[in-house]
C-alpha cells in the first residue's frame, strides 16, 4: 500500500470514528467507556496521520 492510499484509509477510519462518537454522544445515556475508547483510537489515528505526513 502506498503512502497516499494508507493516509486515505486512516482519514476514512478517523471520519467514521468521528461519526460514531457524535452518535454515541447524542444518546440519552452514552456509554462513557466506549466513548473514551473511540476517542483514544481517533487520537491514535490522528497522530499516525501526522507522523506519516512528516516522513
């Protein structure tokens, strides 16, 4: 997989997590554990994208 397609895949996963986080946040009783897990994963993806852009 080349760098551009890898970045595109990471961006898509990041956007999907953003949607899932928003949906979970709108629920009457959001699952805080799941929200935290998704936010940590989203941050990890963002950091990986930044790292790849620098190389």
